[in-house]
């Protein structure tokens, strides 16, 4: 079975359309290609998790069965796993003789293969039965819709989420049908974002709170009507840009090539010059009014891949009517913008600070940030004055700016001056960061933009030293493991299949700290603590097949080898610490710290799970008030659950000024998992043996 055929059969399996003959073909292919078994298992686990989010009536069972299946297949032999599968097959009542025959047919065809092939094949049976039975329960009529494939963000401009929809015109009326999410629909998102384009959908329609919803069984977009292939990602693979790239100019007088994120924009004339006026939309302001969310508006420039080069524009910012006391007319340019539109670097201006009668405010006229990890508040607190500077500004007046980015360094020029206003020597996206370009503003601002130019043709490093990219490794499903260049101290980045190499959704501090305790002592000593940025000496990384590793001498008698190995369904972390003295130590502890952002960001612990003896539960299920309390009351916080340690008597303790929440029940496995916002991915941490007594999220 070749890869395209496997993907086709996998898609039909997940959509519930796999026939008996196709199931037999897929089972045979799994026997012939054992490396596909783990890939299939991963897809089925992810599908179960997606089902939990979208099918509440079977959510807990789906979630529990999926992860129990996964943990058993990791830790037990084939027969034990097979018995678990037999139990699952026998659990639901089979409603027809046909489905029983189908189960027996496939079992008979695949009972003998060695290893995990049998188990993976039985999973095919389970999934086929689940979707077949689900389909027979519905008595709704099948509806065929003919209309236009559109995106709610790119085409309809009615939301910040890129969701698929069908626009159906019937006489003088136009109806929008919002499509239910599924892997098959998600694979066609490019066509919706590139619409409107003709499409036909077959499935079931329903109404929900006045909205027309549609569960599509099939979507057909004729080849002749499909838009030319273009990326909906904010970032392309490094090296994808042409060597003959030249400056691209955007007058910004029309919406062509623009994508709006939490912004309302319109053509305008300011001081006799045409441009585009932008404000944060009223819908966005209402949505975040009670959440205290740190929100920005972006106007994303389509089809731009920017890593190094020069961005020039004329911008203006003034206070909007009714702006709050903290408003400053914030306006600027974001670069290396990622697909989530929440991860990027940016330079911006505070126009009302330029001629303030307070010198401290004047010193904060120009600012660099790198979201989500490095907002202005953190930069100012940890490194005062390093990432902001004074420049003369007039609110509401056209101001020419130039941003020059070269590797890890960037410079902001204002008013056409030859000398930079602000120099940044440690751009947080790193030496090899890539992404899009966007106009940037904050609430309380009336912003104007015109004459944007982006030039990526030549950009040698300021000091003429070109950084050497760190090596990366990739597995058969497209997951990548690479060294994050923005930190000198060891940091790894896990890049999911289909994402650009600069994606920062999963970063791993490797390690976050190393602690030891001598025999006979009660106090532990910290030998190492991670520090972000360019501090200290970078260790020499080595690559070995699918592993990245380094060695390092720690203070005192310890030598450490740290190795991360990319496997088919995750990353295995390994430390080896060698005591080079005659002293005896009772404890040597190296901690891996995965840091999740973008689609995995779970501030209120709404999608983070642990496992108890009776099944899965949200880590923070015993603190429902976290969902409604203001963020400045919820954060900072630590949430802990015991594994081998005694359960603390107090549900909430304050340590070092930070509340520590203690779950009242212990977990039965050293395991913690976070589901992505879209339900397509899960990040889980698990260890087969541990000296650590608990799981924690901060």
C-alpha cells in the first residue's frame, strides 16, 4: 500500500465511510508496513479526543477508552492489548446481524499477525462500527446544498476564527450555512480561505439559536473552480522564497490581499493622503470586556514570507473617542507573524508619549515586544529601558517608520533618520524566525496606515556574522524536533506535522533546573536554573539519527548528558548525571519543562487532564471559580495533584506569595495531557517511573 492510498483509506475510516473491502485492504497494508500501525493508532486517539469535544453524549467514554487503549498498548504485551479490544467490541450492543458479520469477517482476516498489527486492525473494526451505528440512528433527511465555499474570517469578515461555511444564494435571499468541523473539512480549509468558489455539499442541516448549521458528509469543489494553490499559513518553509525576491508595495487603499483580525478598517484620507483607517472592532471589545484579555488588532498581509529584510510604512495613531486612561494611540507593525495571529515580534509607537510633560512617559515612546511570551510589561519589569526608547511624535500625524530585521537583531528607524531609534540584539523569534507581516494596533486607538513596503531581497547580518542553523530531526509522520536558537541555554522546539519550523507552540526547557541532595542532609541544592535569552555559553549540540543531545559540566562534581529522541508519537527525554566525586547523594533531579502556547495555551485549565483510578478528570475540576474570576486573581497560580506524595490537608496554600491549589484525589499514573483548542492535537507528559510526587501546571 503506497502512502497516498493509506491516507485515502485513513480519511474514509475517520469519516465513517470505510467499506468492508477497504477495511480488509487497510488491514493487509498494516501487516505489510508495520510502521503505519503507530500512525493509525495516533490518528484514532486524536479522533476520539476530537469526538469528546464535539459529541458530548459519548465524550467521557470516548476520552477514557482512547487513553486507556494507548497506555495499555505502550506498557503491555499484544495479548493483553487484544483482550482489551475484545472487551470494547463486546461492550456496546450490536444492533444488526450485518455489523456482527462485518466484525467477524475482519477479525478472521487479521487474527494471526504478530505484534501490534492485530490490535490496530481491531481498532479499524471499532471505528467502523461506531460511525456506522451513529449513522443509522439519525432519521434526518439528506440535504444537498449548492453554493460558494467561504471562510468566516477571510471572506465574510464576521469572526476572527477561520471556520468553513457555505453561502447559498436563492433569489433575493442569501443564507450562510456554518459547517461542522471534521478532519475532512479541515483538509479543505485552503479552499474556503481562498474563496468564494463554487462548491456542493451533501449532509444534514439543522438550526441552532438562529444559525444554520450543516453536517457535511461530502464536499465537492470542481477542479476548474478551485483557487490557485496558496498557503493560508502565515509562514512558509525556510528557503521557499525566491532568491530574486524584490520589494513588494501595498498602498493599503483597498482590502485586496488583506486579512482582518479583530479589526474594523475602511479607506480614509488623513492630512490629504489616502490610506486605511483601522480600529479594534466593537465585537472584539464586547467579547473581551470582562475577560481582561490582552488584545491587539491585526491586518495581516497575505502571501508574505518574511524572515530578514526591511519593512517601511507611514503610520499614524491617535486616541479613539472614549479611550481609557491607559491608551496612548498604540500603532505599529508586526513581523514574523504565525498562523495563530497571536505569536509574533513587533515594533510600535505610543504617539501621546512623544511630547508628554513627563520624562518617563517620553522614554516609552517606541517599543519592541514579542508575543505571547514577551509583552511590554514583562520586558520593562525584567530589563528596564532595554526594549523602549524616546522619539518625538505627534498624535494623529503621519510618521514614517522603517524596521530592519537581520537574524537575531532588529532596528527601528523613525522620521527617515539615518540612526535607529531602537536597537534589539536578541529578537525573541530567533535567528531563523519566519512569518507574515501585519499592521498592528490596540484598543483605544484610531490608526492609519499607508504605503507599506516589504523588501526581503538583501539582508546581511549587521555584524556580518551569519548564524549557523541548528540541526533538526523529523519522523515519518512529519513531526520535527529542533534546537531553539533564541535561548543560549538548552531549549528544544517540537513542531507538529504541517507547521513551519519556526512554530513555537511547544517549547521544552531541557532542563528547567537540576537539584541534588547529599546523603544525611535535609536541604537540597540547585546546581542549575534555566535563564532565557542570550546568557551563558551555548552547549555543543550533537545529532545522532533521531536524537539531539549535549553534554555539560554542572557546578560541583556532576557531569550531565541530556538526550531527546524523536519517536513516532512523541519525544523521549533522557538525562544521565555522573557523580565525579566520592560524595554520596540521595537525590539527583533534572526537570523537563514543556511550555505550551498558541493552540495549546490553556490559561484557565479548561482542557488539561489527569487520570485517576476511576478515569480521566480535568486537573482543575475542583476549582470551578477559576472560569469566572478575573485573570489577575487566578494568575499566577500553581495547580498540583499527588501521585506518590501524601495529599496535602489544605486545598489552597500560599507559598512565596503564590496560591498553590491541591487536588483532593491522587492520580494513578504520572501523566498529564492538554488538548488543543481545535481538538485536533493533544500534548501529554508521561513517565514509566518517577521520583516526583505530583503533576503541576502553572
